[in-house]
C-alpha cells in the first residue's frame, strides 16, 4: 500500500470511507507506484483480466439459452447460432475467447519466467497464478464438453479416463466422476455446473493475485527492487492505464479477426457432429492449449507414470521460486539463463506440436526427449545455474543506466524484447 | 469393466495414430473461388437459390436438414426467396400436427415456422433404406468436415472408377476425395440432374458449386452479418487504437522529458 493516507474531501465521503474504505482502495489503485520501465510484456495482466470478464459475461448469456442435456445440448447450441439475436457472436466470442485467454496466459507466464517475477518476495503471487492456470485448464476442458459434439464426448472420455490410472480406487473415481458407467447425461450436467462455478473461483483468486502483487509491487525488466514512490516509478493512473489500454486494443484486433473471419479455425470439425457413443472419431486431440501436457502424458509408456509426469510438469512450476537458486531476477543480466530460457520455449513448442501428432515412431521419440528436457531444465539446470552462472552487474536503479548513458536503456529494451 | 476402459483408451490412441499416417497421403481437394470467402465475402444469391433447388431435388430424398425452418429461406443473408415463394415451398410439404381438440394427430401443409420435413422417420429407417449407412444431416455439414465446402465440392465431383486391384463391395462406390475412398452414396450429380429455370447450364461443376454454397449458408446462416460486423468492428478498433496511441504518447511525454 502507498504510504500516504487518503482523506476524502467531502463530509459524506469521509463518513463513508471511515466505515468502508472503498475510496481509499480506489486511491491506492490509481496512485499505485509502478516501475516506469515496464515493457509491453507487462500489459498481459490487464489483458487477462479483460479475457476473464469477457468469458464470464458471454458465458452467462450463453447459459440463458443453453440446455445441459445429452439429447438437447447440441441442438440448443445450434439454436443459439441460428435463432438467438447475435447468438453466433456471443458463442464465437466465448469459444475463441478461451483460446485468446490461454494465448495471453502463456505470454504472461513466459514473461514471468524471463524476468524472474516468481522470485522472492513474489512467490505467493506466482503460486496463486499457477492455481489460476490449473483452474483455467479445468474450466476450458469442461467448457469444450458442453456443445456435446464428437470431440466433446470423446475428449471427455479420454481425459476422465486418466483418473483410472490411480491404483486401487481409479476405476471407482472415474465412475464417480461420470455419474455412470460411461460419459453421459450426468457427466454433462455436472460439467456444466462446474464450468459455471470455476470462473468465479478464478475471479476470487485474481483478486488475491493482485492483492499479493500490490504488497511488493511490480517486478520490472531490469529485475531490481525499486524504491516507491520515486523517480523510478509512475502512478498507475494514467500512465499504466493508458499503456494497458493501448495494448488491450491491439489484442482485441487480433481477437476480432478470429471471431469474425475464422471463428472455427481453432476448433475441430468433428465437434459439429453430434456426440455419438457408438462412433469413435479417427483422431482425438485436445484443444491446442493442452497439447504440451498431452504430449508429456503420452510420452511415458506406463499409464500411471504418464499421469504422474503430466501433473509433475505443472507442479514443478509451483516449486520454481525455490528451484531457481539465482538471486538475479531478470534474464537480461543472466547470459546463460537467457539461452536456456529460449531452449525451454522451443522445447514447450515442440511438445505442443508432437502432442497433436500420433504417439509413435519419431514423434514418440521427440516427445520423450522433450519431456525429459522439460524436467531437466527445472530440476537440474536451474538449481545448478544459480551458483555457476557469471551474471552481468546490475544497475543501482532503473534511472541509473539512463542517466549515465542514454544508449544503455535502448540496449536493455531491445534485449528484453528479443 | 477395467479392460473395456483400457481397450477404449488404447483403441483411441491407435486410431489417432493410423489416421495420421493415412492423412499424410491425403490428396489435395479441388479449390474454387467462393464468393463468401474473404473480408467482404457474401453469398451469391443466385447460387444459393440454385443450390436450394439441387438440395431439394437431389439431396433431400435422403439427407435431412433438421435445424432449418422454411422461414430461413426468406431471411436476409440467405437465398432470400420472397415470403410468398417460401410459403408456397412450405405448403408443398405435409407435417404432422396435433393433438387437436378430439385428441387426434392430423396432417396439414407446412408453414413458415415449421422445420424442414425429414426424409426418414428416424435414424434406423434411414440406415435400413441406405444399406446401413446413415446419410448425415446437412444442416452443419459444411463445418463438420475438415476442408469444409471444398471437401463437399470435391466429393461431389470425385467419383471415378476404382483403380485396378481395388474391389468394392456391393453398394459401395469409389470416390477419390472421400476419406478412405469408399462411399455408400452413389454419384448424385450428373450433367442435367436438375433443370435450372434461369437458363444456367446444369453442369456437374455448376451444381456442385451451387449446392456447396447452399450448404455453407445452412451451416453458417449469419455469415454475411458476421463479415459486415467484423469489418466495422476492426475499423473501429483500429481508429481507437491509433487515438489511444497518441494519448499515450502525450501522457508519457510528461515524464519522458525528465529521462
């Protein structure tokens, strides 16, 4: 919280604020000192908030017309597409919004990885973020089941079957999840309920995420602590607000291209075929944003160990603040880490690619190597790098490199964007 | 039970694998210029109307269109027949209504608000009449196949004699664009299968194009509205982005002078 105490000017304002300090909160949010050197990778927090709100608003509207019943769900979605006023727009925004949400969250996560935003004193922010990400995956998966197309049905079958890998109780758990002996109407209704609930849990966690952020304040591309407020910071409003708005508008243009000109390109054609338990689609793939984890799951020959590997791939992220032993946050000053960072990015992209390919031959081999490297990066390279790496000396403040030599700042900016 | 799950799981993975291998040798679909592609893409009204004719005279005897109502045929962005024309079209179909005050079901001519009449009473009847294969509902078909309208167009024109060495079962035909090359539908379009009343020559290609266009519309009835709104939305966002960019520059200039 900022140091100065906010006092409302009006008498009523003071009376109200003494009882519920909403005005103090608003004042804190607008004055919140933010490092002035934040680049555009920092605008994705605001973009993600926008995505969440869009998903909730369009989702509520869709829920008014959707029918969660195995015999009626597909038809009700077609009803939305054809007869509900602007139903096609609402549904396409919601469906593509999920992909946009994940696109933004991946950029947000990889920005954290590059600039070491997960390190002390921001571990709790990071862990809350990982929980949000897990909930997003759960919600997106269940949302994809709701239109009750072929990919909905068979995707649900494959993913819920993962739980059958748990020893002794696995089969029981799967039956319990399904509410029957196969994916069916009870599965659909409970997925709908949970799909409706989870976004509000995410909303609550986002509040905690931002609250926890406002204790130490933002990290920045240089990764050093900034005194606040100081020459190194600007008030959140209007400086960061306008910059976030500009970035958000650019993001919305991309979003609009998907919604209006290729609304189905990120989906699968089979999901426009109504679910049929008697016919298995030729090729079952999850949505693109789950593919890296799907690749890890399939790269392990044993089913149980595959599930363990997949879950570990997410949970290893939660341990990241302690696995990365380097005291330097930003990759700008860590020449070796920077290289390993980009190898990790490529590794995850490869995992995503092989996740969409059959688990056999060369693809399986690539998946295995990439999976192994993923864990090596977090469990071996990062802990070792902390003590071995020779880092570049840090500037004393954000302003220092600027004041000494103005060409330095542009170097840093360029590097951080590369 | 345990085994069933395991087998399902393995089959799925196996199928996924084999599909991909087959996918690698897939041949290029026929491509033509569709008027509805692109930023300003619109349906060719004449093509939609002819496409509807092909659908009714050729496809509709086996393929249902269950999510469409007759009124859709006169709505904006579609074939845009006049309301009178569509009333006449609807009236040529009989639907079962009721029960009436005597508790009896009765037959009456279809109205604008009625859904397209189905060719078969149920899936089983459709299968029985088509050698076990269910002719898929055509309402969203253009979105339910990889390749979309190009795929439909290609399959309609892809019938040929099987290559030597390929023997086909009775009632199975060879189609070079169909997934797996085996199709249970006999070649539906021949030169002059329908007679267009505006003088357009009913070549196979023309009919295939018209009916594929029609199916794109049935799958995506608001496509024109979407393209129109998309252009406006993106134009609006672009202008706003530029304005916000200059506001941002102005606001940040207050402190950048200090830098």
